[in-house]
């Protein structure tokens, strides 16, 4: 959170990316996003990305949609972006 505050204060382009797996707990994700949006405004970030793991402990679509719904009230341009390098077999 300290690093996030510093990025926003320096007026740098700021994206938030959270990598999630099937082991991600809804309560932990809610707590993290609450901490983020208690520190900064949605106007201070340029993007919010939820990135599911691929190949190991992949989250279900239902879990991804739940996580999306947690972020959406705070930031409407939420993106779920897969780990493309893993999908295409790149190192």
C-alpha cells in the first residue's frame, strides 16, 4: 500500500494488477481491495487488472466473476486478463 501511495503521489501512470488462483479467498480479496480504495481514489489509477493463474490452481469462471464484482463498485474499468505467455507456451 505504501508503494501505491507513492506512485499516486508522484503522478505516475498507475495500474493495479492482482494475480488470483483457485486458492484465493473472497474475504482476503475484499480486504485487499478495501485497503487499496481506502488509500487512493479510483481517479488516481489508470487500470485495474485481475489476472488468473494458468496451469496451476486455475480459478473458476464463477470465482473470477465474484472477484470482478468486488472491484467494480470502486472502479468500473476492471479487466480480467489471462497470462498469455503461458497460454502460448512462451518462457
